[in-house]
C-alpha cells in the first residue's frame, strides 16, 4: 500500500492547527497562591570542587576527598567510585563533620589531613604525590 506523502503532511498540518501556543510570563500571577517565579529571588549555585586528594591513613586505609570552594565543606569517599559523604562546618577553623562518625581537618592545599570515617578512628593521613 502506497501513501501519498503530501496527503500525510496535510493531515498532520490539520491536526496541529488546533494547537494554541502558550506564553509563560514569569512576572505574571499564576492565578493560585504560588508567587511569580521572579519573586523567588536569586538562586545560589552549589560550591564547586577546588581540589581533590587521595589520602593514605595510618591504618593503611585509602580515603578520597574533594574539597569544595566554600571552604566549609568537602566530600569524602572510601571507594574511588563510591558514594560521597559531605562533611561541613560553620567555622572554617574547626573540623568538618557529618553524622555517622565522619570528620575531616585539612584543606585542599595541605599534604596532611586528620580523617575519621565509620569503623576507623580519627587518624593522620598523607596525600599521595
């Protein structure tokens, strides 16, 4: 069975003729209790990674740390491709911590850090060169 491409195009055009384009204005009231999008204020981006280090600790455990640009948080992984745990602090002069026994003292520029992870005590760790 052969179909005429022109006929198919005409049928498709007729089907689309009933569609009405909608313009969304972020400054216009949506008609419900939701505030306009523009009223939500500026959006803050999450901190970026400023340095990544691989540490070998005193008990021969390897820990991967990604330091973040806010200087108040870092991501710790115990496996190279593992799920990171974010440690944070309100004061950059104090250790970054997370629930479950995670703790980190150090920064992206230091060759040594003090790291605690679940099942391992807080210990001195050296960055691999």
